[in-house]
C-alpha cells in the first residue's frame, strides 16, 4: 500500500504544472496501474476491512481509498470495488497562474471573484497602474468607502454592490452624519443620494400585520391599551402610568404585569371581558395570555365510575376564544383612535424590519485551487461558496443530491487559499468520517487531510491527537461528532460560561417584580450551581483555544444537534422539544466560542432539511438579539 500511495502522489505532483510532460505523466500513470493491480491480486481491495485496519492510521489512507469506486456485483448482493478515473486520465487542475488584466474593472472583478473584497495590493499585482490613488480614481463609483468603519477611524473600501446592500438605513444615517458635519474627505452627499435610491420604501400601518402578541410592538402601546380598556383610564403614551404596566423577563421573554398594575382592583369592564367561573375571569388575565401568544383551554372535573378526571370544558373554552377575539378587536379600534400610537407602531416596525436590502452573491467567476478536473461546480454551489467566503457563516439547507458536501469543502479550501482560515474543521456523523475523507480526496486529490479514527480518542492518545490537529500541516481535519464531544472545552471556559449565566440570572432575580420570572431564575440558578460542583472533579483533556486553529467550523447533518430547548413564553408548543441533551449543549458551547473569537463568524451548518432554528438562534444569534427576537419566539 505504501508503493501505491507513493505512485499516486507522483501522478498527482506532475499534474500541478500547466506545462507538465504528457509522456512522463503516462509513464507514471502506467506505474500506478501496475502497482495497484499487483497489490489487489495478492492482498485484495484497498477498501477491504483488513487493509483498512492496517493502514487507516496513515494520513494518506483516505487518498488511497478514493482510488476505488464502490459497486454491487451482478447479483446485487455483494460489494466490489473498481478502479476510479484516477487510473485513466489527469484529474488534478494545475495550480492557478497569476494573470494580468488591463481595465481596472477587470482587476476589481478578479479581486471580488477571488473572495478578497476590494484588495488594492492584489489588484495592483495584476493591473499596471501608477498608484493606489490612481486605481481608486479609475474605479470611481465601482468602489466606495465603508461609512461605518470610517466612523470608527478605519478607512476601507467596499464594492458598489456591498455598499448598496445590507443595512442601508444605518449606512444612510452614518453618511448623513458626515454630511451634517461637513466632512470633506469624501463626497458624502453623493453617497447619501445613492443610498436613498435603494432605501426600502416605508411600510405603512395598512400593510403591517400587527396584533396583541406581536413582540416588536413597544410595551408602552400595550400599557396604554391596558389602562384604558381594563381600568378605564386614559394616559399619555409617554406617561409613567403607562410605563409601569408591563415588564419583559430577560430570562425567557415572558411578558407579565408589574406588581402595581397586577394587584389593582378589577373594574366591571375588566370582569365583563373575562370568562366567569374560570381562572380567566378578567380581561387582564386573557390579555396577558395574548401578549405571550398563549391559547389555553379551560378544563372541568368529571367523575367516571369511582375516578375523577379533568376534561376540556368545551362551552367555557369556546367563550374564552370569543373573549380573545373581542380583546383583539378592541386593540385594533384602540390603535385606530390614536395617531401617535399608529406612528409609534409604524416607526418601530420599519426601524426593526425594513432597513435592509438583500445582497445577491455571484460566484460565477469563482475558481478553487486543487479541484479535480472532472468535477465542475454548479452555479448554486459557486454562489453558496461565494456567500460563505464573504459572510463566513451560512446554513446549507440543500436537498439530497444538490452537492452540499462539495459546497462545504469548496468553501473551506477557498477560505484557506485566501489565508482567511488556517485549516477548516469538518464535524460529520461518526459513522461517515471515512466516507467523507474519501469524498474529499475524489474532489481535491492534492489536499492533505487528517481523518480521525476511534484510535485517536483512546485516553492514552487523546492529548497527542489534540496537539496533532493544531500543529500538523493539514489542509483540513475531519472529525466525528461523537469524537468531537470527547474533547470538551477547558474547565476555565466552562466555569466562565456558567458564571456569566449565573450573574445574569441573579440580576434578573433581584430586579424583577414577576413571581414567574423569579421562580424560573431560581430553578436555572440551581441547575448551573450543580454543574459548577461537577466541574470541581473534572479532569478531561480540553480542546485548545479554538482561535489558534483559525478554523471554519462546518457541521454536517446539523439536525442531529437541533434538540436544544428554547426558552419561550409560548407554553407547550407542538414540535418544540422540552429537553436538551448534553451533546447539544457541548456543541452549542463550542460554536459560541468560535463565534466569540471570530466576530460571530466562522461557522457553517449543513443539513438536508431547512432548519430555521439553526439559522436564527445559532448562526445569526447576534442579529436575532438586535431584532428583539432572542428571548422568545417572535409574533411578527
């Protein structure tokens, strides 16, 4: 097997150059075929169990295994292996030549297609120009200064497409600030005009779907409605009486009444909006449920034989639904009566959700070093890779057969090629590590990839393995999910994580008037304190600082890690798990560390199904927070 490995590496090496000698190549290819045929005749296929066990510790075993294609025999009952195309023709793409271009536009397009952004040093290396300033002048409005970075004292340029997409409202606010300050460094008035042309048109109240339970509506609106509808008191929208009606639990996003309002004596109107003879005997209680998007049922006790049991009280539950609808209608009427309330709802909605322009990612000119010649990236794969290169985070929720694996590999190797990561780490189901490694070698035969095995995680070798993946000269690392779990975070990082949570929970407990919030905080504090006690006797070998790896963390088949219990005020929602497994918490902690060390980036999830919770709660955790949707499921 060593002879086959060496012969194949010689075949690969000669293909790296554009002008390689075809006669020499054919000689080396013949040598590879002869060596392989002789080996198989004596010892069987490379992928046989015996040969796999003998050679799987070698870094190049995945490369060797990729030389064979798996097939079923004519009977359809037994697996056989046949020679891959690597025995017949050249598959390795020669290393990319440094090209020269003439128009400045071509230099910019080359830089953008290569995932470099507006890279002046690169553009000047392929385009002959007197100076950087001359290049900037030639490009004109094709590039523009990043206003938010400039505000923080950093001058960098972005493409016109980048400038006119994303959060254009914030960009416009910053640019208008420079205009107001009469900043002469750039033509800010011109840039403001460009942003105005793409700024989303204001959405009016008539086109906004709002109701009691819409989490983005300010509490002052709900507070004014509650005071007027249930207490019969009209207060100014900005008044203290309105501000002290409701509070939101920082723990789980539950909206509840503050003590003063909760214990105010009920009025006749308040009682008339409730369901008599039930726990929801006032409009305020029903309103509180609506705020949290809860739709409870009313039960009653019946006797069957000698046993008592609770069943749905259909009549009272029907009345409860009617009262809910009535209160929703009263809220719509309330909004219609007050122009200032309408203005606040419009302003809040537009400010949160109508400020971005979607960017179209174009990877049509993308090229990745090392991709086999017989493999071509499809347009959607190129666009996805371009997005990952620019954003450094994504959810590849593509259907089976759409090429998620190749997209994921292409993105990781492109980022490494550009120097944006040191080595990509691919976490895959443990049963598929060997298969995944073989696929890498078929797609990228020149790459040096380390594929972990069970042997690496024997306690005696675990420390050696951790050092190996950090210091080894690998293009990528493939690790099984169950194996990755065996390398926990350091004790210090786990303790810090728990202490941060405890501090937050204790602040919530001290500052809340809600009995519900206090009880939830106490329960969570108790659980975290127990975890701290367990860490006192913790003696595992930790995963070294993930920042030293400078990795892009790609998680394949991400649905295996979806069962993380969300903290929500929606009650027992069908399809929402009530439990969180240890492996999911471990994975979430590692993802959070990577994001913390790389500006909320460097994580890619891949799954054959759309997993909105991954996209929102994990990959775009920071944006979910800014959109006021982090603590509870939003009723937009």
